[in-house]
């Protein structure tokens, strides 16, 4: 009997006054995708973080109650609410969680996303085949507790072709026409 490859996965959603219906759609699609992954991969317990980036902690625990129960237990998902840090921005909010992770793969999600069931499977299959998250469009660097953290791609000045210039963002560099 062939064993399924083992992967560890986590996910985080940064919410800023996000409508409950939007979050329910995202979480439903994410759980469907995780069930699909479980058919091909052996999954460790999966934490899904809902990070409330609002100043007033507008995300209520009732959103979690909709998804608690037998389904979460069966697919090995734990929903976690992160609140109290105020508005630290999208990247800062994700980094609150990323710096403490030990999972091999981490999904950064917007609250208005609805995943197709096959999307995480396709991405993780490709990354697992290459044995590198670098092919999933992120660089890896050691974080606290051995977790990987996103490091933006930077373009060296000698790699800029004539007629182009570098635009730097917190998410990485890109080339544009001068």
C-alpha cells in the first residue's frame, strides 16, 4: 500500500471590518479544499488564523461557532482568532502569525477570496514535487521556532536591463519601463 506524502499546512486571513457572509464563504471553500487535499496528502493538524486587524476587534467569535464541530475535527482543522493588536496593516498582521509557525506551507488569504477545491492541491502538489516552497512564489528564510518567513524578491541593479527601472515594494521588486 502506497503511503500519502506528509505535509503541514496553515492559513491566515487578515480581516478589517470584513462582512461575516464573506468570511463564511471563504472558510467554507477553504475547508472544502482541505478535504480535497486530504485525499492525496497526509495532513498534520491545520491551524487557520482569523486575524482581526481592526481597532475595535470587530470580528466576533460567532463566526467561529458556525464552523466548530465534527467537520473540523474530522479534517484536523483548528480555527484561531487573533485580536488585540490594533491596525498593524496587512503584512504586519500576517507576520504576527507567520513568525510563530512551524508548518511547511502557509496560505495568505484575503477575506473576499473563494477558493476552488483544486487550487491548493495544485499549488501544493507542484511545490511538494519540487520539494521547495520557492516555486510557490515565495522565498524561504528561517524565522522564530524554525518557521519559514516570506522574504521579498529583490532585483540587483546589475540585473536591470537598459530602458527599465526597479520599483520596490514590501512584497518584492519588479521591473517597469523608464
